[in-house]
C-alpha cells in the first residue's frame, strides 16, 4: 500500500504528514543516537533523520548509518518543519523523520567517483584544495556522473528543448517525419561520411536528413521537421564537435522569399528560449551553481545581419579576411562578442553567405553570383544552425552538383524528385547538444551529450 511521494513535493505544506519516499542515499552521518541521511532523487534532495525513540532502535540507527552511498531505499517517515534551513539540500524548510527504512538495491561500497566532487565548481576546488572530477573520469563512469544534480538538470532542460521544438512547430502547422539514416550517397556531397557494409555493396550513415526533407516538400507536405541522429566522420577533437549528434531539422515551402523560412526558424528558436525561461528556471539555476554564466539574451524580432556586415565588423576589429572566406571558429566567437557589445543579444542570424563555402544544393543569390541565399544562426558566438534556400530546378541542381564533383548517378533519385514540379523551399539543421551547451553557457558539448561519440570515444 505504499504511495511514493516525490522529494520535490515535500514542502512545508506537507508538514506533519506521513509519507513514503524512494531515493538514493547521498550521504550518511552518525552522531550518537542519531543518523542523518541525505536522500536524493534526481536533482532534488532532503535530509532524513533516524533517531532512537518510539520508531527506531539503536540497531536501526546503526543499520541506517551502514547503508552504502548510492543504495536505493524506501523510507516511511513524517515530514517535519526544520528548526533552521537545511544547507546543502534543495528541500531546506523540511526534513524527514524516519520510521522505517528498506534497502531496495544496495550499491557497492567503493564508488568510481564521489558525486559531491563531481558537482563542485572547478574554481572552488582549486581554491581550497578539494577534489574535482575531470571530463574523462566523468565519461568513463557516465552512469554515476549522470546522477549528479547538474547532469540531471542539463538533460531535463535538453528534453525541454525537444518538447518545445515539437510544440512550436506543430502549432505552426508542421508535420513530423522520420528519414533514413542508411543512405546510398553522401548527404552533403563531402567525404566526411561513415561507410557501412550493406549486403553486397556499401552505404553511408546520413550526415543530414537534408535530401529526404526536400523530397517531402516536393511531395506537397509543405512544412516538415524531424528529430534524429546525425553522423559526421570528422576527425575534429574540439569542444563543440561530435561524430554523432541529435539534429533538429526543419524544411518549408515558401511563397515569395526565403526570408519567410528564416523568420519562421528564428521565431521557433525564440519560442524555445522563452519556454526554457518560463518552465526550467530550477534547472537553469542548478547548472549555474556549478557553471556560473550570464543569462541568455535574445531580441524579438531576431537580429539579422548580412555576411558582408559581419566581415566589416571583424575588419574594424583588426581581422584580415577575404569577402568569400568562411568564418573560422575564433572569428565566429569574436563576431559574437562584437554583436553582443553593439546589439546586446546572444542570438543572431548571419545571412547571404558566399556561395563558394556552401553545399551544392544551395540557391545562388540572383542579384550577386558570388553570394547565396543561405544563413547561419549563432548563440553566444557559436553556430548552432546552418541553412539555405535549396535549388529546386533540376538543371541548375545538376550543374551545381557537377561543380562540386558529385557522382550524379548516386543522387539521381534526389535530382529526379524535382523533375515533376517542386515549390521553392528552404530549411536548416540545428544541433541539439550545441543549443543546450550554449544556452546554459557550458564549455564542452560532451557535457550535453548523454553518451558522447567523438574520434577518441566509442564507449560507454
């Protein structure tokens, strides 16, 4: 007959009520005839007191003190208002007076890392000589690291991004689709693909759902989106690159100008940012305790600059770069700082990229053959979305594919899909892990990938 109550719901309003709670033993401390436990459940915790008396014997106090950390227990107890705020617990105004305690699953006594060390800010650890946990140790023992309040908050917020993405686009009339991840040709026309054995031939893991999103537009779906894994065989060991990540992809037919799509995508991201502010303040604050960061700022409507304006700002700051040169990572970050100083926003759009640095299916700008109808979106000076108007004319698409050295036979089905009437359309792909990282002001995308894959890591 146990009805288990969530720790986050144990507030002063529940004072003097008897409850059952399941959680992990975070810490235990025996003191005379008492044992103080901290019971943890995701990012929430509460102090539980086992004291010799009507409901607890000396043996029970000793038993409680010897339960190993991270063991899962069921506790029956009475919620009591605390005499003073309980430091170190999320439920600071109440504590749980234990009547019964059952061990549901016992943890081994030796842990690969201590959770208190794993949530300690690095600067704080350096100042007082206390231990902190490095990234490789965290990832090698990911199951334990994911139990920390910070990790719990990060992935709850990431789940919220997906939920808000779907909510917003469905409200806008989009249809969610699922696209193949095993494909016959490189999606982006490049060499950075994973080759897999496919019966008597070879196939590739999809770099993007790009081609299939467009096919759906040609099939009159008008507005589509998908959420799924994306694979990039890039030997990039940086703070923001993964070989597998989650793509939030959008594609949409437009009536008059591709900026209709740019505005729709930008508004979708703004709705996500607003939703995170409204629904996930607890998670944002939990993460900021370990990784302090300025709140994320954005404008409505979103700031949109042309690529040439961005280049001009960089040149004014002393950067030497050509008109058709792509942005390097350092220049991206510098431009982000310059935009923040001038416009007070962490989120902006850079439009009209040079045609030479974009994929083969990007529509050239009809007013300037050296530029394209393409755009990137940035958070805190780092790119989180790359998008463009797509070429919907099969003859022009064939010419551009030849220019990029792509085997036309391998993309025949793709080009053929435009031969039977295709509306003008545009879209883009968002990296979920990057959005989470940059919104929270974290420093490495592996913190926002539950089980990250990069050139050096294939486990766990």
